[in-house]
C-alpha cells in the first residue's frame, strides 16, 4: 500500500497514510462524544498505522498500534452500550500514573536507541504516554484527555520533524480534538 495517493507541497501521501489518518480521525472524534462505536474505528486505524509506522522504522509507534488494538477490544467490551461515564482520578492515582509514565519512558528510550529506532526519547514518550492515556480512556477518566493533549502535541512535532507531514497535520488536529474531548468529558461530570 505504498502507492502515492497525492502530493502536497512536495510531500507524497500514500494511500496507507491517508486511509490510516482518516479512520483514526473518525475514531478519535467519536471518542470525544463518549460513544462506544469509537473502538472499532480505533482498531481499524491502528492496524493500518501499525504497518505505516513499521515501514517508517518508528518501531515504538508501530508497537503502540498493537496496544491500541487490544485497548479497542477492551474498551468495546467494558464501555456500556450507551457510552462512557467519565470520572476523575484521585490525586494519589494521578501521581502514580505520572511516576509510572516517567519511569517507563526512561527505561524504554535506551532500548529504542539500541535497536536503531529512528527516534528514541520522543517515540518512547509517544508509546508510553499513549498507552497510559489509552488505559485511562478505557477506564473513562477525564485525565485521559489531558494526557492525549500532551502526547498529540509531541506527536505533531515528531512526525513533522521526520517529514510525515500528513500524519503531523493529523496529530495537530488530534491536539485540538483532545481539548474538545477534555471539555466534553469534564462538563459531563460537572452536570
């Protein structure tokens, strides 16, 4: 699927990258609404991005897609048919998740460096931060959107740096969508 669909500003967008981005955008947007149908879209887009990131030698991002597929099954199974019922983490749990995230990034980055990954620290953060955000989302925690905001901003920078402009644009959109999701989930808890 490395067939080029179109070229924009000198950047060639493959069919694989385009379809991955569109399905991912649909899945993430549905997540802001708390609808259960978000999960099949996440699974499809993750399977497509797994191949795309592997081809780009962004191994942690590729591995992350497997985590997303597993989380999609988990979320589909655990969310009520009516959708998410957002809640908040306790202060203690926020600290635990933060420390777990930081320690995991510190452990993963050298491993990525050793296997010759195209990115180490940023890709380690994208993998671990996304994993934690995804777990928090499955558990229907408002804080998942805060972490998605940070991860998506970092992803925007990483993918732009490596010249994957279409995916960088997608992550920039995800950054805005994370703000929308945060507000929607926060407001649903306030009512």
